[in-house]
C-alpha cells in the first residue's frame, strides 16, 4: 500500500544501522514505514529486513529496463545466496546489473545502501534467517517463473496465482514471525496459516487496482479486462473480510498489541483505499488526515486492549 506523506513514527533503534533501515523503509514503502515501527522487537527488525529483501527481489522482477535474462539470473543468484546463508552472495546478485536504470529513487537508494541491509541480515539468528530465506525463495521462484514464461497475465486465476507468489507468501512468513514473537498464538497456528495468504492477496489486489494506470505506463499489466477489474474488486473485498478474521484471531489469541496494530493499520488502509478505487477509479489515495486518524485510533485501541475489528469491516 502507498499513502501520501503519512506522519512518520520515531524509530526506537537509534543506532546508525537502525536509522538507515528506517530511512530505507520510508523511501521504499511509506505504508510499511508507518506500520512496521508499531511491531515489538525483535519482530520489528526481522520484518524490516524481510521487507527490504523482498523489495530487492521485487525490483529484479519489475525493472523492465533490464533484460529478462539478467532479471532471472539476479533472482536465481539471490535465492542461492539466501539458501547458502551467504550475505556476500546477495551483493553478487546485483553485481552485473546497471543500477542507474532503476527509475524509482527510493528503490535506487535501497540498492545503494544494500551493504547495510546485508550486514544487518547477517546478524539475525540462524533460525530467523532460514525462515525468511525459505519464504523469500518461494517468492523468487514464482517471480522467475513469470519472467521465464514470457506471457502476460490473461485470466483471473493468473492474477490470483501472481498475488500468491508476491504477497500471499509474505502473509505466511509474517505469521511465522508473529508466532515467534507471541508464542500464545501457537494454539491458533492452523487457522492463522489458512487465512494468511488472503491477507497478502488483499493488500496486493488493492495495489493492482489502484495502480493500474501507473503500471501500464511502465509496461506492466495485471488486469486483463474491464470485466476482470470488476471481478477483482469483489475478490479483493472477500480477501479483506478474511484478513479481518485473521486480525480477530490475533486479538483473541493474545498477540502482542503491536502485532495487532501492524496488521490492523495495513488492512484499514487497504479497505478504505479499495472503497475509493471502486468509487473514483485508479490512482486515488487516502488523504493524510485520514491516514493519521486511523493510525492514532488503532494505536490508542491496541494499547488499551480494545478491539479494532469495527475499523476493518
């Protein structure tokens, strides 16, 4: 999700590395720069690094100024490095690419500061690195498959498969990290795991619907037809409902307040953005005041132990 200049939380990690990671979040995803700081440590740092590494992979997939062969090679090299636990290998994955061709300034800054991300990644414990690497490599395999296939997205099923590869898997990873942070959630692991892909799908579908024109300008097409757009709007609404059930389970299962707040804020922004897109069409964004209002209300409620579910349905 993307929001217009939301109020930025003050990072709690005031080390040079922590400052850099917060900056990279801000320039690569304004929404996650707003929601990830709500998480308790160590989940916050883990998910920050996971997000930034997923963003690197997304850039390999999306940057059409690079050849398809180069993009696939970079994705494959990144996955090998992740599986081998080789921090240096992640850097080598980008060595053969012309980084000046990255047309989004925030992503260019991420690649410029990638050594900081890699160093912080190497400091995570082995189990966490293995968890993140396993899910990220599944996403990378899916991305590489779409590039190798060389065909456009043509059906609703294609859209949903794509959303699973790039976002549903992220939902599954987040669930693992949340349970590590709040062990009481282990009792609802099965139910959370069943709903987690829908959470990712909801956020990704709203992005696709909102960003249709921008994607077209950059040579990407994720919505096959006008009829498909209408169907995808309905599917996004259904996914948001399942994602609200996911938050309900977090609340009932004893998740840390920051975990509930992180998920609730992302979902509330997606829900209201979808309503605007359906009403006004692609390209719309929530206003700064509404973003601030939602952020403040969700933080207030979760800190007080109050439910946020009425903001999500």
